[in-house]
């Protein structure tokens, strides 16, 4: 099933709030879902740290999708 990242995030949040264990897997090389889910954490970083964290996330997701 393919859905938009916002739907993924909302569904995961709803299920988690209702006591379900949730694993959201972001296999998109752009890592948009991961970035969206981490946005509260990323917001507290300075610009250099934000750039570094975003690149590391994209590299990690890319390396996973590349091996498929």
C-alpha cells in the first residue's frame, strides 16, 4: 500500500496513542517520513546540525533502499 507521508504519520500517531506498538519504515530515498517524524527534535538544532542530521538520515535510507 502506498500512501502519503502525512497519512503515515497520522496513522502511526493514532495507533500509538491508542496503545498499539507502531513501526514506521521509511524506505524512500528522500527520507521525508523520517524527517517529518523527527521534526520536533530537528527544530531544536542549529542550522549546521540540521543539515548534518538530515544528510545522515538520507544516507541511511539510501543505503537501505540501494540494497533492495
